[in-house]
């Protein structure tokens, strides 16, 4: 067996997130956030993983997906706020921030993080889950087949998501975040292939990765078409209840599919099918980074690689 094949065996559980001029990497034991400061230096912050859901119940297959998502959102918002501090000279507190600081005082930062996560979840559910089912309701007198109605709802949902991602990708600040997103993926690829983490080695890898959160989100939307179809097309109120109740199930299935693709040692027809929709969207959410961004990704990655080299293996 060639060295090249041996290097491709490694599949890591290490994941990351692009930030404002930085990258967060999460390993098995800790989180490292590297930010390129305005003066050009790279600031790195390390923190121990504080898992919200430690009970074994929250780690059961299908159950764990929703809780991993919430944990990722909390950590992601926290590190995003940290990276923003380096570029927040013009930031002004809004009414919500002032209210939370007044109520929670020294715990205000934590309250702001959870409030931000809650607002993001409400926005996402409202726009991408509940909105499409209400829009599709206008077709119920024209389309009698319940599967076709659910399919139409799914198409609207995916269209709204892709449209939203495409529009925000045109913002200059978001373009740079997406470039850091590409640097994150390239660095993880390089590590998984067993190569030394240098700028030259990282640069040659793809910006697309099957375990990306973007892939998770698009899989949630596609799987929802199938799951919701089992419930027919009841009245609008019942549909809203069903969609909210089934979200944890859909998130659980999507997470297990992402995990399967991430663990699979050899690409097959199933992994190609699962990965393809996510790769299409990642062509919007990831861009080719410059060398300075790759340096930031490498700094973050080096801090979370386990000493024994196996704790992060899926």
C-alpha cells in the first residue's frame, strides 16, 4: 500500500468555523481561536471544551444531532464575538445588549451569547421552516397530491436558503469570512492527508469538505421533504406543530449522515450522493483564501491536535 493511501486513512473529528478575520478550531479536548489583528499579528486564544450536554443520553445516535447543533451554535457565537472585539471600535450597544447587561450584570456576556443563539434559531425556523409551509398553502387548491405539496414546500425552502446565502456572499466583509472558511477546510484536508501543516501544503487542497455545517443545513432541508411527507398536508396550525416537533428528528438524521460521510474511509456512491448538495452550496460559502488566512488556520489547528494523535479519530 502506498504512502499516499496510508495518509488518506486518517479521518478527524476536528472541525472549525470562520470568524471575523479569524478561525476557530474545535478538537477533542479544547477550542483554539486564531485572529489576525489589525496590526498583522495573530492572536490565539485557547479554552477547554465546556460541553453543555455531558449526559450519555445526549450522545445517543439520532438524539445527539440537535444537542451538538446547539453546542456548536453557542461556541460559534462566543468565538465570533471574541473575534469581533478586535475590529469593534465603531460598535454601539443596542437596546437588547443594554437590557441584558442591566438584568444579568457580570453574567451579561453569557446572556448575550444565549440570546443571540435563541434569536438566530427563531429567525431560521421562522424563515426557512415555517415560512415555506405557509407560502405553499396557496397551492393546496391546485395540487391535491400531498407529496407534491411537500416537495413544493421543500423547493421553496431550499430556494430561500440558497438565495439568502448568495445575497450575503456579495457583502465585502462576508466575502472575507468565506475565504477564511475555505482556509479552514483546506487545513483540515491537509491534516487528514497526513501532511505537514505548511502554507504550501495546505494551499493545494480543496475548499470543499463533507463535514461542513453548510452541508448539514442543506441536508436538513432535503430530509425534511421526506419526513414531512409522511404527515400529509393537514391544516396550517397542525403543519406548524408537526414541523417544529420533527425538527430534532430531522437534525438527528442529518447529523448521522454527516458523521457517516466524515468517518467513511473510502468514497462510495452513497457518500457522493450525501455530499453533493452540500458541495454545491459550499461553492458559495467557501472561497480561495490568501496565504495570510491559511497561516491563521494553521495556528488554530496546531493548538487542538491531540498529543497522541488518535483522540480525534472518528
